[in-house]
C-alpha cells in the first residue's frame, strides 16, 4: 500500500522517521509530499537526514519554513496529516496560555491544521502534544480542539502514551490524537496500540550500569541541574560516577537510529531532541492507522 503524508511542525522528523521505519520493516510504502518547520536549525537536521529519503520535497520546494504563509492550493494530495503542533503554550513549563498565547502566535498554530483539513480533506490526521493539553483551562481547550476537528468531518480518538511503553527508556507522556474522515466506513476499527513490555533500559543506552532503568523526559532547554536536584533531568549515576546525557544518548532515548545526524551544535541537538516525538510510539500508532486504511481498500 502506498501512503502519502505531510509533516507539519516537523521538527527533526520523528513522524517521517516512523513512516520510513515502517516502509523498511512492514512493507508499508510511503511518501512525504510536504513538510513544514520554522526553526532554521531543526530544518538543517531534517534535511540532513531526509534529503535522500524524500528528495522531492526539497527539489520541488515543498519544505516550507512558515506554515501560516503556505499556499494551500499548491500542496500535493496526501492521505495522512501528521503534526506535532507547538506544545509550549500548553506545557507545564510554558506559559499555559493556550490559544491566547501571544508571544509568537504558537498557540494559534492549531488553526493552521484546521485550514489544511478544510482545504485538502485527507483521510486521517495524527496529532501529538504534551499531556497537559487535556487539562488546560479545565479541559476547555481540549474540548474546543475536539469540536473543531469533528466539525471538519473527522472522528476523534485520544490517548496519553508514554515512550517507555513502546521500547525506549524515557517516560515522555504525550497525548496522541487520531481522527479519520467520516466517509472512511471502517474508521471505528482504529485502536491505539497496546503497550509493550520494556526490555531496553538506560544501562543499554549508556552501555554501562545505570542507577535508573527508565530515563527522565528530555527537556527542550534549560540549565543542567545536579543529580540530587528535584529538577534533575540530565544527570545519572553510571558505573558509580555522574554522567550527563548527550545527544548520543538522547537520540537512543527517542528511538532514532544510530546513523541519525545532527549537523548542528550540541545545545541545538539537545533542544531538538527535547522537542521531538518518541519515534517507536509514533510508529506503532501509524501502523494501526495504516491497517485501517488498508482494510478500507478491500
């Protein structure tokens, strides 16, 4: 089965990597036909890793920097809309202003997703955000999101998923939201994948004995903190000594392959990993989405 997808707020390409992995491992053929990412350093990392995988989005100028300035009439047809839309306005560490965030209009980026759905009517969307989105403004923000997606003619399913439930040793709880267009008759077949037993731990990440089996959730930024600090997120006891994670370990904690490149500074690489999705969790969910689409053709 050939599936075309777009990658909005793409970051370093966690959704793209998940589709690529499925193509290699499950024989689900896929093609990214459009991507969008505004951060120039994340764009460098994305291009370094997907130029040979999806050359057309770069050669045809379908790798846009600003989603709000995209001419929607020129975006190629696609089946799946993927978007890890900006989470800072909804996060515990962010401003918690939701749709009212005016710092750089991040909270309103969700409305760009609605415009893509309104114009293109893809078969399915797959959105990702921080867990706190569900509780934001006493649940009103999440209810508004659900209403808007349903008003565009889509179903709505959501679940809080942890990275550690799908093969990588990092808690990283995130809300996944999936919806199928109303005319997809078998859309009710979709279920989120069942958690898997974890058999890969922080000792495997470091290659040495580590004091914690499951790592802290990678952060977008912020200063490093001591191992005894309640805010510690990057320090571990490894073979009796204190080690701080680097992008080498962070890449493994998010499930990116060993050959994944970071043509940027270490601080930028860590920021990008803190912003990224956990690839195996996304991949397992995409697999369930593609099974529904495959059955719909039979």
